[in-house]
């Protein structure tokens, strides 16, 4: 608890510093392109990166296509998922003239940093990472080398562009700490190439899925940003509730009903309990109508911008292509500095 409280204090100080001088900071965030982005992504990461971009922070967005196969055999329709994710980021406010959207697999020099970085961590440190443990438990599969080294790959994402601030939730703090450890150990062993990145703790709300669990593509309980209004109505109507006609907000006893109320609350800015009181004895039908209307109203502008940008598929492809070109320039420069520091420049 003391460590977390210290992290909060450092994050608050960092937020003040960013507001005072945003141009001196670089931020790196991203997604795994395993399927369509959903409300959880919008509330959890996308809106924060747009905010930082608009403040004047140098903003980079990685679409981590290599990480798709950390816990699965096939990479699926990854190319389309990458373009769809880029489309949703642009529709949400990411400006490709200010920010950079790129993919892992297109930046060889970034991935080459994995080799020296792996020499700076121990197997025990990787096994202790909570995300590795959680992903392994969820997959029900044997631990792959890629999943075990996932935290180091993430450190390479952060350090290749010399990101100084990484927006995260509480559960992602260990990733930032490992990135700091790698930067520090590299400095001690070879020289000062990397600055230790800092965690900016976000107040992003937890977005429940339509079944009460965390909203997730893998759970099939998400409201995706690419859905039409009619598709949104259809998936909300299929959401499980219970037999009690009186609507109340009680996450422990009524997870399905409460999840729907939470979604409506996030989209309207209202308290879920107040929404429940308004619906009263209206039952699940009225609740679902309320949720669908709230989501559709909230996403209306995003969908309009998304449709406008989608009319030119070449534009979205060019955004990713230009981002990859810029990322390669940065990664090659960083790798050159790493080689010089290690004495392997020939």
C-alpha cells in the first residue's frame, strides 16, 4: 500500500509537470489488435492519449501485432484489426500529423532491442510479473517464450522511442517498473542511453462487459466501437439480467443488471444508482432500452467521424505506413546509440 501511495504521489507531481511543459514529454500507449476495439478501450486508454496529444505531448501509439500470438496459435485477421484500430484512434481524435500510429512487426530495430534487454533481467523477475501470470492462467496453455518475455517486449516499446511518461492503471505498474529497471541496468552496464520512464496513473473507469465480467473481446461481452446503432441494440437486448422486475444497482448481488447500469452511467455521466431509481419497476426491457440509447448517443459523433474516415481506406493504410516509417527512423537511431554504448558498432 505504501508503494502504491508513493506511486500516486509521483503520478500527481508528474501530471502537474506535464501540464506546465507538455512539449518536453513523450508518451507511448497501445493495443493488441486481436479484434475490434470496444468501449473499454475508449474509456481506458484512447481518451487519455488524445488528451495528452492535445496538451502537446509527443504521442506514439503501438498496435502490438506481434503480441497477438503471446497466448494463441494463430494471428487471425491481424491486418484488418490493425487498420480498424488505427481508424478508431483517428475517429477518437488522434491526429496523425501530431501523433504516430505504428505496428511492432514493421520496426525491426525496436524488436532487436529485445536481445540486450533480455540479458538485463532474470527468469525469476519475468515469472513474477502479474500480467504474465494472469495471461497464462486465462489461456490455459503452456507458457510460451513470447508470453514469458512479454514484459521485456513492452519495455522495448517504451524505451525505443525514449518515452518519458506511460499512462497506466494500477495493475500495469509492474511493467513500468521493469522498464525502469532495464533502463537503469543498461546505464550501469553500458552507458546513459535511456531515461527511466515514469508512470502516469490514470483514473480510467473499469468498464464491465454485458455479462458483468470485464469487457473483453475474448469474453464476447463487448460493445465495439464499429457497431451500428441497430447492432448495439441487438447485443444489449441479449445481455443477461435476472427475474427481479425492480431495477436496482447492486454489483455483488445483481452483476448483470449493475453492469448495464454502469455502462449507461459511463456514457451519460450519471450515477448508476440514479439511473436505476429512474427506471424503477420498468424491468429489464426498460433498462436495456436505456443502455442502448445511452451508448448510441455517446458513440454517435465517434461513429460519424469513423464513417467519414472509412470512406478512404487508402488514408488509413497511409497513416499506418507513415507511422511505421517514422518509428523505423527513431528505432534505428536508438539502436545505433545502443550499439555505440555496447561497443558493437562496426
